[in-house]
């Protein structure tokens, strides 16, 4: 379901959000989907994405920023549900040099162990 945005035909995360590609979804509402990362970097590694296609942080506007706020509300809920009371990390990569590998904005929720700094 889209909220007025569009799916991008060849976008992996749009296909997951649309239900065209199966994923281990742990949370879904009309605005976002959260699913387990297929290559987890921590005991808890969940991706949270908007159902509307936004490519990266560079594409956040006054018209779609409410989705980003909602994502952080969902992350807060998931962290509690997943018992990450000792702490967790939220990561967003922007564009190629920032490490973004799928051009659909997404946030990594990582936890379940002591995370190191700096990251790679």
C-alpha cells in the first residue's frame, strides 16, 4: 500500500514493501515495514523502511518528512519489543560513499550485544 508516493519497479525494498518479495517482517503498518536483515551484523538487525519510495536522506522534503518521524517512533517501539534496554544503534547510510547499497531510504536497528565505535 502506498500513501501517495510511488513504488519504483526495480527497487528491492519497494518489492518487499509491496509483498512481492518475501521477507521476515516483524512490524508493519500503513506507512512502514520492518524486517530482519538477511546479513545481520548483530544479534538484532532490523531494517525499517517507508512504504513510499524515498531514495536517500537527500530526498527528504517537507512533504515526506512525517514518514521519517514515524520511522523513529516505530524504532522506539521495536527497541522496547525486542528488549534492547541496554542500548542499540540506529544507522542510515546515504549514497555510495556513505555505504548505501539499496537506493530506498532505510534505517538499521542494531542491538543485542555491545557495539563498537568507530564503525567500519
